[in-house]
C-alpha cells in the first residue's frame, strides 16, 4: 500500500510528516508502519526513507486540533536506527518548525497576510508551541533566505515560541527538587574512548582516528535535572574533566558514560516505569561549560565573547550536530535557576558577556548558546525562574517533497 507523506527540513532536522487520516490511530500499528517505511530494523535504513542519523530519522503525525486553544495537534516519533522501534516520549522543536510550515502549506491554517500564526499542541508531552511563518505577499513560499547554525542552506523563516515550558513531562521544573546534584551512575557507565553498538547511533564511517578522549570521568558528575521544553540532564563539564566545547568526535567517545547519565537521570526524574529500562530519547543529555574559543563544524571561528554558554548535547546516542530546540529551551530556563549548572557556567564566564537587559538589572532577556554548528540565540524576555513565560528561537523550514511511501501493510488507517 502507499501512504501519502511530505518530507520537510525543519532547522537542522529532516522530518516526514503524515496526515492523521492517512495512518493508523492505534499506536502499535502506527509504530509498525513507521518501522517499515523507514527501514528502521536496518542500521543504515537502506530499504526505507529514513536518513540513518538521529536528526534525519524523525516523523510526525499531524491533524487539525479539536481544542479551542490550538490550530494543530502533532504526535512526534523518533524512529529507531537498527532497532526496529520508535521512541514516543519526547518532543522535537525542529520538527515543530516543519509542522508549522506544513500546516500553512496544506491549508490546515489559513494564511493571514505577511505573517501567519500557527498554534500547535504536541500530544506526546502536552506542550503548546506558537509559530510565526513567513507568508510574505499572502502566499506560502517554497524557498527562503533564513539560515540557522548547522547549514548554509536557506529556508522559509519560522519563529518558534514555547509557551510556559516547565514541567510538561514530569509536572515540575525540578523533578528532584534540586537545582543541581551529584548523580551516582550505574556500575556499567562505559569508558571514554570506547563506543559500543548502541541504539540510535549511526554506523561510524571509515575516517581518521578521533582525538584521544580524556580518561573516563568521575562516577558522580554534577548535573542539573530539569523539565523545560523537554526533560534534560545537563552535566557540569568541569566536574568530569571536560570543557563543554568538545568536538563531535570527542563527544562521540563519551557516548557510553553520557548514556549512563541519561539512564540514571531517567530514574531520578521519574521517567521510567517500575521494572522498565530507560529509553534513549529522554532525558536529553549533554555537557555544559563557560564560553571558550572554538571552530564550528562549518569552519567558522567562534570567539568566547560571541556567546554565553557552551553546550554539547546527544541526540539519541550520537553527538547532536547543533542543539535540539527543546534542549535550548531547557538551557535558557536553567540559566535563570539559581544554583543550576548553567547558572554556574554563566557566572564563571570571565567577561560576563550574557545579554543583559538595558535597565542594568542583570535580568537576561536572551541567551547565546555555543553549539558545534555555531551560536544559537534564544530569546525569553518574560521568562521566570519557574519556567513560566515565552521562549523563542528563530528557525527555518522548507518543503522538500510530497511522496507516496510504499509499505507492505495492510494497516487500518484513520480515514
């Protein structure tokens, strides 16, 4: 059978979007369809439409919302690579960017002049997001000039805002009640420099050897466990002999113990049912530190004064090429939480270059995050330390193709 779908780039991700009427409403049947469509049992997804990396093996199911406070509902799926499974426990801001453009292009939301507002509800987490899509001239554009760190390709400008992002998955901004804590890891945290075959990690191509990683870190890294945008576990890089400005190759060498951090954090945050094993999607996990000079993956020199905090995140079990938007939201919120590892990194920055309010109050209205791909700016003029308010990131999206994906089926669709 053939399933209509649309492939979009949203920010630094690619995402296949499906209309709800064309796919099963039953979650298990939908998972089987996605596994077949993506070739998700294959570690290179050769026999499917997946891109074989965590940022290109994503999907969302889109429908008009029955709620009065939203235009669109979307269910996000992180399709496994070589696992034959799908992770349903998280949201994706880059794919939400794509959903906004898709909703306007497909007529789910009417165009309202040069800017079209799209309010979306992520059904995985209940998060409500608001997008402003560039529809200059009252039309949907196929191409645009808006760029984001991680690609030089332009797209249609989309401003994406997260509303009141705290506690959407766990019910609290700080699920353990602590702004920062020492996190005890399990007995098999993995040694730096040795990367086992782990789900969600793309096969490593033949390449020159990566720089040697430092010795395996301490068993009790200092972390902040937050739920804002998405559940995250942010590791104070200095407590484990890192900087937070590592190269993707260096982060890849640290995947085993960062995965152990995720597993321990998932249990601490109440994200794992009793007797179940943690998944590989949440919490998001990464290293943070004060700004230092580095060179982006596009070869651009980044000075320490160009940004406020260094962040290196994983996506599933691979280094994120930039930063997921939900993680960026969490970092921004954490920067306002006294005692968090982000607040510590900001306070230790030698030049105190964070973007402060013009009134000199020290209130930060935006945060510049140094990522492997470059600097991502997050604006949050009314955000409170409790995670209430609006957090906005400027992104870009583009429709790449409309297609009919061949799957073995049959699947009972919602139509």
